[in-house]
C-alpha cells in the first residue's frame, strides 16, 4: 500500500516496526502516533485504526479555537487523550 495524506506506511525488512505512522501538524502543534501491524492484527486492521484516529483528530482540531495562532492546552490534551486510546 502507498502512503495516504497524514499516514505513512513503514515496511522495512530490517526494522523492528511495521505499520502506519499518523502525523499531523496544526496550530503550532505536531501529533504523531504509530499503529503497529503486530498490535492491531495486520496491515489492513492497523490502517483502519489509523484512519479512525485521524478522523477523530481532524474533528477535534477543526472545531477548536486558536489563541494567537496556536491551539489551547485543552485542545492539545483532548488530542493526546484520543491518541492514547487509539
């Protein structure tokens, strides 16, 4: 599979990690979460989990207000909590 916007596929034969990396930067903050094939039970399942997390993350960030061009601490905590649960 090829990469999708905000999602990058990692499949290296010599690396210990195989899966998807979600990366998004908005409002002065960057958020990164890895979705391992081993943890989620395969490439398609890890992709589905990453896409679900990305959709939730975008919903939070798009509805959030910016203060001086940056996200508030409350918004950042909401996103971090969402990523922990993913």
